[in-house]
């Protein structure tokens, strides 16, 4: 009875999603940039100085609930997002899936807005984005008319190029 759950899978691995990003040398360089940055927001400084709950400073890096605070430097914040968005492992995950790996390790005010702006500005994401839309209705031909001129249909063709300086509309 002691080992009755060994080898039992309750949920299949297809139901789980994890993005592991190996920052490698880029991660160390990023941490050095975070340490050197002096653009720390006043509210964050106050919370660290008052030693509020979940706020710490260690070796020049501020953390909140274990997440590294990224100072108010647009280039630095964009670099954090870029490292979690444009890597081979991340594969341009989109807005909502993108926030997950960033929030796992980093924090700053308005982080979700910055992630949204970055993903919305990503050319690759915009070109490959799938728009969920309802399937279009089936075409149905007109009924066979019983009287002359009972049904009239017109096909409109617009935005044709000019021909000999004239617009080719009927």
C-alpha cells in the first residue's frame, strides 16, 4: 500500500505548458546592468528603505517576492522582454503566454503593459498571428426565378487601376 501511486499519471504532459529560457551569458550581463542602473523609482526606494514585507536589496539588486526588480530604464526592460520573447525556446509566444516567463523572474510597475506593447510591436508576431473568427456561412445560390427579372444580381469590382488616365468603372 505504501508505493501504490508509483508510475501513475493523473494528468498527461500535454495538459501542461512550461517555457524554460536559458539566458546563459546574457543573463549575467543583464544582472550586471540591473545592478548598475540608478533609475530606481521613488516608491520602490521607499519600500526598500522601510524594509517593507517581501522587499529586499542584496548586492545592489532589489527583489520583490523573490522577483528581480528591473529599474525604470526602457532599454533594460525591453532587453528583459526580448530575452524571453525572441529566443528559440520561447518561439514568440504571444501576449499572455509571454508574461508568464517574464513574471516568473522579474517585476516592475506596469509590466503587463510593457509586454503588451512589445508583442504588439513585434513584426513576426503580427505576421503569423491567427485571428479567431467564426467560420463564414456557406454560399447559397439564388432560387431559379419563376418570373422575368425576379432576381437581379450585380458583381462589383472596385479599386481597379487607371487605364489611359481614365477610371475603368462601368
